[in-house]
C-alpha cells in the first residue's frame, strides 16, 4: 500500500497544479481502448508503474493505459498482481472536475508465472481494493476484505493520509440515482423500467422521486454513492452491450469496496464479482449501491426484457 499511496500523492500534486505546469490537454497518442490519452494519463501511469515495480511486491500488473500486462523484472518480482486505472475520469480533468485512481490487488498462487491467465479469474478472488479521489480534498478509500472500508484524507501540510472516515457503511436505501441519461435511447426495457421506478415512484411505494446526480467520473460518483447511498450505474445499451467500464480495474475494485461497505454490485442479472473476464480490458455493465436499491434493480431485470439475456429486441 505504501507504493500505491506514493503514486496517489504524486498524481494529486500534478492534478492540483496541472493548468499551471501545462499538464492539461492531450498527450498525442491513443490507448488500447481507442481513447485519446491525456498528458496526465501517461504521466500518472508511468508514476504508478515505477512505484509499484520498485516496491518489489508485484509480479505483474494491468493498467488501463497499457495494451498488455506489465511484467516486473524477475529480480524485483513479488507474489501479488495489481490492476489499476491511473487516472479515471480523465475526460473531465481540463474542466477541473474530480478525477481519481482505482486499483485492485490479487495474491497469485505460489510459484505462479507472470502470465495473463493468472489474472483472468473471478472478481471474488480480489484481496484488497481502493480508489483515491482528487478533488476539493484528496480521499483514499481502502478495503482489505474484512467487511471494513476505511477512508483517509490527505493532509497537504503533513503529506500524510489521515483516517477521517472509519468503517464506511453504505445506506441500504438512498435517495439519489447516478447514470448518464443521455444513453436512455439505447437502454433495454429493464434499465428503463428501473430508472422510471426511481423517477416516478408508485403511490403504493410511498417513496419520493430520487434526485439525479451524475459527474461522469466513476470515482466521484461512487464516492458519493458510498457516503449518501442510492445507485450508481453504467448499464449495457444498444451501442455497447457490455457497458463502458472495464472489469479488472474499474468494476471489480468498486464492486468489492461496495460489498465490503455493506452494499451490492450487479450487472442486472449477475453479481459483478462472479464475472470471469476473458481479456484484461474487458468491460461489463454495473449497478452498485445499497442492498435495497440493488434488489430493485435485480427485480427490474428479472421481469423485463434486457440485452444481457438477449430478450431485448
Ligand atoms: P476513463 O476516464 O478512465 O476512461 O473512465 C471512464 C469514465 O470516465 C468513468 O470515470 C465514468 O464513469 C464514465 O467513463 C463516464 O462515461 P460517459 O461520459 O459515457 O458518461
């Protein structure tokens, strides 16, 4: 974790002064997702790879910004693998909106080779996960899978992360939904039915309409959902049947944190952590939130056509 926090402190310092030191804008290349890389995407990735390799704890790693796995030189290899998105939400960076780093840590079977097959495993094998949000304050949220999620805030004067949010518990039901409604046209009946149920609740439910909040930075939208409750989602749709968010370094770590905070994460029809990815940059749909809210999502998928079970026409 020391290597991870060094990386986060470095990125935090760059994000904070990005406009002052000409670190905004494009780097001039595209990543394996076909996205134009931001200067800070490239710099953050380099910083994390260097810190993680130097830690001597990892055998290999998966980064959103690198096509293949990053193998650690033999003499520095350790028994873990880390998957990470060095700068999530980077499309928002030039507008000064919250961005973040997301990571998941996996213990490799002893004697395992540094090969991609070692990480194409169910999400339920993850042993630690977290994110660091760079915004009005810098928050590092961590879990080691013991049904506890701890939140830290960076004290810029000390340069240390201080425990400020011990034992985060997500409310079982919230009042906020968070999704890019610009994709509504492409949604399946199940997704439309669910979001209609929170926007236009039936009289018998006795509930008020949920408020809409969507920043478009997964770290920021999930952070708010963990603290205030409700649902964050990036569903599958007609354009992208597997949704947008990447399984190994976005959906798995965030699903793990949500579950350890007492919530749930589903594709609509499957627990996210039961997925077994086929490729390191695979994507999956995701709905995460409090247990009662996600039960409503699962009920909507159980009783409406959807892309996931090919009933949607
Ligand atoms: P990257 O910036 O790491 O590619 O992240 C993807 C992301 O920006 C998420 O942070 C966010 O939840 C989602 O995409 C927003 O997508 P859209 O603009 O389609 O709503």
